[in-house]
């Protein structure tokens, strides 16, 4: 699972730059209106040759005309065989939690299996000073990729910080102890590594409910 996710992420990053998206032969985008449709890969509708733009590899616009935002009313979209996106409007309208940095007018990279789902977005490195943030001196090196875990049981979105990572690992005490015992467990690469470990463990956990057992949409 860990290697598979990294391969898909690499595919996403390399295919979703401004230039390459314009060159990719993506003629059709498929849209989904429920998790049942997503998990069974049964789209609600398809749109031929929409406009696909990205502000960065983790925030995608999909539209047919400049003033048409109807495509954000769907739960998710798929591009080609491997790129899945979730609607920020769906997330903001249906979940509570860490939503401040997620826009209603964007699609975000979505990763999921039958038991675990999360999205990715860019955020400002928490080590940036208030001056950098207020006066716009933040550059690309100051941005970090952040995981947002979808908690279907509580209908919430959780930005995976070091504290949240510890809480996610409560059901897997050995991993939790190892993570909390690391002096550098607030570093992004350590959080990422243990988040993948969490995904692997949760996926194989026979006691963990399936997503479709927890959602009504």
C-alpha cells in the first residue's frame, strides 16, 4: 500500500503541472455523487473536454465556462485511470473540522481504499514567521504538502499534525509509542512516514469498519 500510494502521488505531481495538464490527452472527466459510486468506480456523469487548470499540483479547477461552478457540486472526479480528486465544496458542506485552508471552488487529490480516505493540499510551513505570512514573502520552498484525513465516523476532516498523528495511532499502540518516542516527530517527513504506516495498518485491520458502513451518501 505504501509504495502504491507513493507511485500514484508521483504520477499526480508530474501530470498536474500547468504545462503538462494542458498537454495531457484527457478528453473526458468522470464525476461521482456518492462514496458507493467512487468505491465501485461507477460515475454519475461524464464531461467531455472541460477546462482543467491548476494553481499548483494540489488545487485543481475543472469547469466548462468561466462562470460555471456546477461541477463542484459533485463529490469527486477522476482523470484518466489513476488520478482521483475530491470537491472542496462537498468537503466544506458535509464535514466539520480543519476546513480553513480548503476552498469550495477547488478539487483536491484524493486517495482511498475501502477503509481509509484522505486528501492532500498545500499549506504554509508552520515554522514561517507572522511577518512572512502577512507580507507575502512566502515562496514555494515555504509550502509543505499536508494530509487531511477523512473521519467518516465523526463527519470531520483532520489535518494531520503531530498531535493528530498520535491520536490516529491510538488503536495501534506499538506505532503510537514509536512515533511519540521520536524527538523529531513534528517534522513533516516523519509525520508522512507514520501516516503511511497508519494507512497500512488500518487497511489490514479486520476490526475497522468499511467506509460504506459509515456513510449515507
